[in-house]
C-alpha cells in the first residue's frame, strides 16, 4: 500500500487565516493612509507566520513498515509495526494509543474533540493501524483517558 501522510493540525489553525482576512478587510475599510498601511503590515505579518507554521508542522507518515514523524521533509523518528506491543482504540472517535514500550516513541491519535491537535485523514490513519497491527494486540476502549492508557500519559511528537 502507498504511504499516507497525516499532517498535525492544531485546533486553533483557523485563527491565522481569519486574522489575514480581517487585516485585508481593515486595508479596504480604513480611510486614513496610516490605517491602511498598519492593516496591510498585519496582513503580511500574519501571512508569513501562517506559511512558516505550515512549513514547520510535523507530518505523520504511515507505510507498510510502520510510522515515522517528519518535519521539514526529514524523518525525526521511525517505529516499525513489529515494535507495537498494544493498541488501545476508541473506534467511535477514530482515536488510538499505540504503545511500543517506550513512551517517547508511542503514538497518540486523539479523539476529535477535547485536545489541542488532531491528524489529517484520521479515519484512514486508524484503518491503516488496524490493518497493520495483529488483532490480538488491539484492545477496544470506551474512551481514551489515563485509566484506558494504563495510567500513562499519551504523548505525541
């Protein structure tokens, strides 16, 4: 199967594009030249920040061998499917915690609500995890919380 890419998406990712639109609105609505210049400066500043954030954000790469965390096109971490000891999954939310025995290498894909981030194409990501990990290592949970994760805290990279 072809590798799939799942960018990390911050819950507040829509704020910078909204601020760009509002600043452009300020350029159009301002009567004074100073107001237009100031609003234009904020539009440019927000656009640069938005582009920088998109370039810097981590991407979860999932392939036949396992998963990897990429940032700026370079792999920072790779975990093979064979290293996965257990997966706790909330199928309703398409969320899971893949435990490979090393907290720094575990993978947490959070529920849609209640966390500051999510991954793009999360349904596809969950399906690939279920297809790659043997069924005896997959444990269904009602929800992902500290008790369901065995007392450990979920981590992401």
